């Protein structure tokens, strides 16, 4: 489940919730994405490199990098998209 909490032309903040054993399909973003884990654990793969994330961890997904998420237990994340250089 992805729920947009805030959206403007300069960016977006979304809440992502993924159940244990579920995954989000591979995707890319035209802008950098700051991902913060607020509960649970997940495996985030960015451009072929796997990152184990748990509550309290954060990571930047670079613009145009392919990424996918697989949850090891129910996970909730806040994603902040920053549309730098865009007005």
C-alpha cells in the first residue's frame, strides 16, 4: 500500500506499507528519494546492491536508479521525493 501524505510541485511524501513476504515491483524515480523505515525490516535493492534496513534506518535512492523492496516482516516506510531543480 502506498499512500500520499503530502504533494506539491517541489516533492512528495508517501507512506509505504508492505506485508511480511510481500514485495514492491522494480521501479525507478526521476528524482532522488529519501527512504526512512519507521517499523519492521526489509531488503531494498538499489541498482543490484542489496541493503538490509530496519526501524530507524534511512537511505537515499538516487534518481534514475532501479530499486525494489521485499519485506522480511511487515514494514512501514516514509518516502520523501525531492524534485531538485524543478519549479
